[in-house]
């Protein structure tokens, strides 16, 4: 029996562990620099949230998300930044349960939409998301400025 709940500050270690697993799955391990302290701070400040899925007391999946807003529609929205289900728990409906949980949060909070990214090569995820009714927004590319380049721009 799978249970879901919102993460608390003391779940930071679990979320960081899932982030490392996600980084490994996506062949992006070097990009995962989050620490337990950083995650704990994000959760405490409500800058980010997570939903955790448990099989009894064992965490088996998570999604990390945050609120943002859209100037286009003038409404608050939710962005899913990370989503991972342990391999032996995939294709058992846990991902859908998590997405339903988040969709209900959107309704409760009055958010207009939920969004997320999906790597182009991850056909299983693309199929999963499409089956939920999502529509890829593929008319733009996300640009990112961080680290040294962000510092350069500040001068």
C-alpha cells in the first residue's frame, strides 16, 4: 500500500538522496550539488516543497515543486522541478498518484496550471506525461545563467 504526504524539513535527507538517484538516472550526477542543509532551508522557507511516496515506511518516489506565476495569464502556477520513482516501483501507478496529489494541490491553492520539463530522450516519461493529458510546450528552449556567468553579468 502506497501512501503520499508532503515533505517536512526533516525529510531533506530523503529528498537529497532521491536527487542523487535522479541525477544518476539522467546521466547528470555532476549537476546535483544540493546539500541536506540547502534542502532543509528551502523546505523551511516554503521556497520549495516535495511530495513523498512510501511503501510502508520506505520512501519509493518523490516530486519536488515550487510555486511561480505567469505574466501571460496573471495567475499562480506550479512547477515540478524533479520527479523520480524507484525502478522496481515504476509502472505501478505511483507516478500517477503523485501527479494527482499535485493536481489536487493546484486546485486547493488556486493555481492555473502545473508545468515541468522532460528530457528529450526519456520516452517512457514522455509517454507517461502524454497519457495524463499534458501537452509539450516545445516552441522555446529554456536558457540558464548560473555560477561564473551569473557573477560576470552582475558586474
